[in-house]
C-alpha cells in the first residue's frame, strides 16, 4: 500500500535582488501613506499598484476589486546593503571558512577530500566550521587569516593582534557582501550550499521587498482616524532613514554620520524581520507596546502555524460554566434554554415527518419556556437558499415546506451532543451526552462524570458540539457515549463511579446492620429506577422492617456474585472474613449484599469493583444504570442522617490532649538525648552514612513516629461517628494523615526530604541559638491546625508548603510538554485489522499491538482475562 | 589477549536469529507486506554482527515481554547510512 506520491527532496533557496525586482510592481520611495483626502500617495506605502483594501477602488496592477485582488509586492532600493538577521549564522560561518583576501575555502583539495570523500565514494558529509583550524594561512594565496568576531545581532568584526594588543576592525555589510560574492561556486557546494538557488551574497540585502497592502491593512477607527498596521509603521521608518541616508551620501556627509545612519538602517531592517532578536532593543509603538513584525506573525502559539493553520474554530458549538446536578443521569447533560434555542440540527423533510417539521417552523425561532415544543431557526430550500424564520413569516414559510426541504430545528431533550473539557488529555475528555433542556445559564452534569473530564465546579467552563450529520450522530451514540467510556484504557478499570458524598453516603447506608421502616426504605429508593421492594426481612409488632443491606441490594443486578475486601479493611494479619469487626468483608451472592460495607473500593471512580464486574457480566448499559441508581441512592442516604463537618469535630477531650502532649514531649526529649549522644561523639553511624546523616535520619524517624502516635490517639477518640474519620475510612475524601494534622500534630516540615536547614548562619531563624539541632529549630510543628501554630512553626510551614506548590507547577508544565511531543510522534499510528501497529505508509511498528494484542480498555487492570473475578463469582469465595 | 564479547550472552540482549528465505516468504504473505514495511536494524549492530546476518537478511528477535511472556519481532538488516 504505497503512498500515492512521495516527496523526493525539498530545495531551500534564497531570493536574489533580481527576483525581488522582477516580482515588484512598483518602486516605493515615499514614506507617506494617504493624502489629506484619504487617497493613497503614488509610490507611497499604500500605492494602488500594491493592491487595494478600500472597497470601491480598483487595483492598478490587476484591475480587480478589493475582494478579488490578491495584492502585489513592491520594493525599496536600499542606499547601502544591510544584513538579513535570519542569516547571520550562515554569514558568520562563511566568513570564518573563507579567505579574507581571495574568498576561497581555507582548505587544500586534499583536506576537502578527507571530509567529503572523492567523487566516486562520497561520505555524504559537508564541510563545517569545525573542519577549519583557527587563524591559519590561506592555502591558495598565503594570506594570514584573522579571527572573525560576531556580536549579536548583526555586527561582524575582524580581530587584529598587533604587538600583543587586540584591535577590532568592524566589517561593514558592503565589505562582507563583496567577500561573499567572490566565493567560488565549487567551494559552496562543498559547504552544502547550492549556488544556483542560494548565492551567499543574497543574504545581504540591497533591495527590500514591500509586502502587498492586503497583508498589512490599515483599519479605520471609530473616530474616523486611520490606524496603520505594525508592518507599515516599520516600513515607514525604513524608508525615512533610507531617504535621509541617500541625501547625506549625496551631499558627501562625513564618514561618522554615514556610519551612524547605516547602523540605524540596519536596526530598522533587523526589527522589521524579527523584533525579538537577542541583543537588540525591540522597536516599540508610541504606546510602548513592542511592534509585531514579520517573525512575530509566524512564531508561537498564536502565530500563523499553530494559531491560524493548525488552530481550528468551529460552528455549532457552545461554551459556558458547568455546575452539578445529581438528579441527572450520567449520560445526560443539562443545557440552558437560551443555548438550546440558538443551536440547531438539520432535519430533512420527508412525507412521514413533514407535519412535525411544519409545526416546528410554526413554533418559530424562540421557545419561551421548557414546556413548549421545540422550534426552528432556518428553513433550507432544495436550492440551498436559507430562509430565516422570524416573527411574521412563520406560517408562510411553514406552508412552503415540502419533502426535500431541510429544517434547522432547535435542540430538544434526547438529542446527542459532544461534551468536552480542556485540556483534552485522554479520550474520555470528549464524550457524548443526551440533551436535557433546563432553566438557568450553566451546563449541568452529574458529579459522577467529573473524574473523566477532571472537572470541578469552581468556575470551570466546558464546550458543547452538536453533530450535524446522521453519520456523526451515529458515531457519537455508538463510540463516544458516556456508557461506552466508563472503562478507561489507561488502566482497564472504571473511571466513572461514585465520588465524595456518593461514597460517604453509601458507606453510611451499608456499614454494619441497620433497620429501616417502609417509609425510610421508600425515601431512600424513590429516586432510583427500581419498581418493587423485596419482602421485608423481619416484622416487629406488625411493623415491616428492611435491613440497610437489602436497601442497597435492590439496585444490584440479579445473579451478581462477588467477594472482596472494602477500602475500610485494616489488613489484619489473619482475616476473620464475614465476622469482621469493621464489616469490611464484602460478600455479594446472587445480587444480594450479605455482609460488608460498600465504599470507594466497590463503587468509587478509578476503583469501582462492582461497576467493573457489572460491565463484564451485564454490559455497559447496565453499568451506567447502576451508577445512576447508586448515586441517587447514596445521595438520599447521606441526607437521611445528614452529614457535616465543623471546627468542633476536631475537638478531643482532656485525656487525649494530655496523651498527645506526653507523646510529643517524649519525642522531643528523645531527640535531645540523641543529639547529646551525637555531640559526645558516641553515635554509631549507619553503614554508608556519616554521623550527621545518621542523626538526621534518627530524628526524622522519632518525630515521624510521634506524629503518627498522636494521630492514633485522635483517631481512637473520634471514631466513625466523626465525619472526617468516616470520609477517610470510606475513601471518600482525605486521609487519616489530614485528620492527624488537624487534631493531633502537624509534624515535621521538610524541604527535599530533609529537615529545614536553610536560613541564617548555623540556624534557621534568629529565634534559635546557633548550632541548635533541636526539633523546633528545624521545622517540627508540634501544634495541630486546630490548636494553632506559633510564629516559627508558621514560617516553617510556609517553607514546606512552598516546595509543594513549586513542585506541582514544574511537574504540570513538564509533563504537558512531554505528552505533546509523544502525541505528535504517535498520532498517525493505528492498529490494523490484522492486529499489527502500522504507520500510514503501512510500515510495521509492532507485529502485535502491545505484544499480546490486548485492548487495555477491555483488560482487567492490565490483565487480558479477569481470572480472579470469574473464579470468585463462580466459587462465591475469595481466592 | 581478550576473548571477544558475545552480546547475545548478556541477559538484557534478546535472542537474534537469521530467518530462512522460506520463513521470510511466509512472513511477507501473512502480513501482506514487502521488505520495506519491516522494522529495520543496522548491519553493524553488535547482535547482527555476531549472528553474521548480511544486508537484506531478516532477523528474528525473540524477547521476553511484560504483557505476552515471549514476543517475536522481525527486522530487516540495512546498511547504516553515512552520517
């Protein structure tokens, strides 16, 4: 499967002054643009020969109107040659490798042959600057060569060593040009330059092309004033100086003035090409803003390449702030009515939908409330003419509609749309949802789909795209739908699942055994999709009671068998399974939760064992339904008891504060003891470490252990009744470490994994004695966030906190660029139907995708077959 | 006098072997490719030199794989282009 055309070679050349003149339609000599009547000056920068931008005028070159004339180049004859900044490297190289007298290569034919080989056996190499030794004598004319100095941006000079003194002698562009002119064609070929298309003297400009006005249009401001493009401003500068230069030259001005003017002309031409060259102050606008000249138009993110050519803007898209709505399904997206009225879907009229379409046309371009049927914005006739629907023509247009016409109707509930959040780092960043038209001004989404988009609601905005063809809608529905993307190809597990309150809620619902009356069970389950309740587990005094496990079980599919340990599992040495004290041993038999607590491990995003199992056994659709039911059930369950966290939730009793104080005091004394041992020289260093390092490690260890002990004390006191503990244990948010820091002790602050050592001489802060190695002098915070930090502790905390911020800032930019490069390299590879990974040219990269041909999305956390899960679901016990 | 190092004996170096013309024929027909679609290996690679493969030969590499246990790959020996 060869590509239809292959590129054999690409030739890069320079434009010669001759070519500049041939392509020019007009010599430009005046720096002015428009006269008082607003008419372009002939031979000025806006000359009518260069193309027209004002409507009504005709181009003098091609006689076309403003909209058709592509524009034509003009030229400026420079008074003296100037260097083109883009070629300074090449000029430097050529000056260094050629003789200052005869301009031949500074190598004898034998030396050249050594590098590039003979005619029959060429090495493919070209000569480089390194092949020529410094300050040698020319092998052709015997002239002693001088060192060529190059000073950015455009100054070249020769260094002459005279009696030990160095004398720099400047080379004018004219000098350089005459040297370059003399380099023989044959020598250039050895240097990898094709003299037919790129004579080196063309890098020194004698003529400057003036780009057509179409690429530097002037704009008319509101007050009627004309504002010229940056390029025009720069060209005005060049022509002014050029003119003055010429006059001075003709008048026979002194050499000094000529040189100054020459340099000024060089500066203007340099900044005209590139206004960000090193060693050259950028040319500025009157307001102080640097001018955007030629190179700036091409470079960078908003430049011609990345911004205009590869950058894409699209129609049929909307963007607004997102906010959560737990009552929506995960496959839905809430869309403001205002957006739904603006966005449209083309529908072709046919005999069986024509009445519906006529009704839509009659409804007109704005739907007043959610309850009104959807309308339409445009009607397209078979001849592609668009008729805008507006108040007044609705009935006339609607009556005209016949099969073959197209109606652009509004969005309505159930339409399929693409939803996206930047940065689009993986495929789940764009998923298709079903429309739900809503009041308000934000996009609404179920919080369970936040993880794949990495979205939160602190002001995030998202984009929406409406597929316009049947094919696009089919692809969106079959490939891009939310339920098809529950599994992440990144790790072969569900990326959509319960988050935060879903996990807290379902944990509170299922932990241990609770009994609910009919009223409570119905409250919990009324927003789910289930249709009937299971029989009650017991009846006390004529009151029917259901267990909490029953309430959860109704949303599980029938026949589901699973055994696993929950997030709250403490990893005891010997597992006592169903008799677990923490109720962490989860058993689901035949779709019935027997024991165990449902938490992050079971339904969480990224973990979601139950979701994973349902996908394997019952498919994507059932899993999406389960997630919908689960989120709704857990939200109800968290509301049943209520859930909050406040400052007094971190309160401990006097006993605990006493214990924590003891632990910390003990640790501080322990540290002091170890320091004393070290200072007495009694410390036994650990293998491969100095005594200092050993001491530091011991101190870190002692203090770390002390902090953990305070956490244990606090955790023991608070227990599952505390919201923070509940969230940490269930995996909803935060960890026991966070709780330790709030209630117990913040602990050691570190910079690069070590205690804080920086600051003044031999001490971190003036509050401490010089040479103090104690715990509080090096960033150990023995207070808790609740208790409050003292001044030195606060400062150390800021030091440690800053390191974390810098780390994340550096990491995101680095990994972003890394990923960009990787995507650029891999974007065109695809897995062919025979399982090979191939380039677009059919060349093989891998003979089997991933060497085992496994689709990571369909794998189970990387394994091709979920053996453990299958065996467990059959045996109904953990293996 | 030093004994010549055989890179193939190193644990990190996968097995290389020259494929017979017949094997290459089946390889090309199973993947419906020509030699230009194969991954390349330079003629002066240590492993290629040891097994004595010449430019135009196809080398089979058998390496242990994290995902598949053992994975085979086929590479065409080409002359290293001059810099």
